């Protein structure tokens, strides 16, 4: 396991302010897939995540910034410099791939230092920086070994050090944690967070795991089928999804088409009171599973929607149980701990009350 350093900032041989990535109208047309006019502005020193399912086009965005994807149209700036047509080695960017992309015929050290041949930095400073990275990520015993004989976690560490060895202005990470076992994954998360906080490099990380974004990201963009659906702070996207896809992607199990009358939402004949009128152009409501309250008795509380329902299904999800509740034509999904499930003595077809706070009903 790597040692999490106390201060990454002390290891950097070049002090700088962060870099900004700006993408305008980026379009990439490939057989059977189109990345559709992506617009992004990533601030200096920000940890930004690009979220989406497999095949959404996330890696294409990264590769276009790195200079290894064919751009159909659009422009890309890094730190105010137009890099759209620059070769990869002139962009000042480090990239860490999900599949490591290491050279199998080279040793660990040769892989790490490969990119330095294209840099104009002081060789002695570069050597010191690389040595410090190797030490801090626990690679000293492996430097002379062929990468063919490394584990997945070891390969990812080598890939990360190689990307950082050139002292990049921007670090791109393509699913850097997905191939790691849980314990090592936590260590690398800590290393990435520490590195970002102390050195203020601009990070852009692709992931399909919202847990990674919650731990590391400051802002995020949700990509679906080549199109960005929402951009915002992690908390804003999590709490206030803008589309049904985003709502489901961040874990909202209850997403329904709805019509609205003042402060009422109507879902398949069921009326739900809202905290405030939803405004124009809203056609959906969404409720997180943990905000669906199940009770044996009717709850009397201001701002609470309470309806009678019946338990349709109970599924053991390990740490919790997912309970499906039917009321009329609407099926809600709730989440209960084992303790709550047993204390309520719940079983299928049992009659219960379903309670939802108005403030927990999201509209979009």
C-alpha cells in the first residue's frame, strides 16, 4: 500500500497557479456515435468529474483534450492557450488511463520517465521529482521490474506516477479507480485528494461511480449518449437533478411524469403537495428512496404528504432493504435498514402509510 504523504506541495519542483480547461462546441463524429457540441469550463485548480454510463462518450472528451481523438469541430483551450491542433506532447497534459496504457517491453522506471524526453525542464529537478513520486507511491521495490509482472493496482500506481512525472498543468484521469481492490482504491483516493488540495493542479476525472465524485469532485457534468445533461456542483446535481436521466443516475429511484396545478403535482391521479409552485416547463417529479417514510400509523405533520398503500415487494440489498409500495397506480421505492424493517414487522401485501415531505419532492 502506498504511503499518503503529509505534503505533496513540498515535492513539486515548479510552483504554479492552476490551469483552466475551456471546451467550446466540441463535436466528434465516429461510426455509430456522435459527441454532440460539448461545452465545458473547468476552473483553475478545480477537481472536476465527468460522469456517465459506459458508452456515453466520457473518454472521448478526455482524449480530445489530450490530443489523441479526432475532433470534427470545436475548440479547446488550456490555461488560455488554444491547444485544439497541437500534438499531444506540446499540450502540458498528463493522462491516466483505465487500462494503464503502459509499454509492456519497458521496465517500471522506463515507463515512468518515458515522457520526460519531450520536456524542457531541468533534468536534475525532474529526476528529484520522479524519485519523490516513486517513493511516495511505494514503487521503489518495483522500478527495475518489467510491467508485465505487476498486479493491476501496481500498474495503476505506475500509470499515475508516469502522468505526474512531466509536471503537467492538467491531469486527466480515465476511471483511475475502477480496476483496484477496495482497500487500495481508498488509498489512491486519499492520494488524489491530498495532491489536489495541496498543489492545486486542475483535475478532470472520468468515472461512472457517483461515490468517487462525492469523495473527490467539486463540480461535475453528467454525460449521456454523447450529450451533456447537467453541469453543476456535486451537491447541486445530487440534490437537484435537471432531467429524468440525471435523477436516476444519481440514485433517485422514484421518477415520475407529472402535471402541476399551483403547488400540487399530479402523478397518475395521485396528488402530492409541493413546497412551492414548480415554475414553467416542469414535467417530472423525483423523490429519493430514503425520503419515502413507511409508517404503521398515519403521520400528522405540516408539510407532509400521507397516503395509504400496500407493500408489493421487499428485496434484501445487503446493507438495507428496498421496499416497493403501491398506492393506486403509483409504485414508490423506499429504503429501510434491517432494524427498521423488523421493528415495523413488514411483509408483502401488508397495509401501511406512506409519508413524503413536500420539501423532498424535486421537480424538473
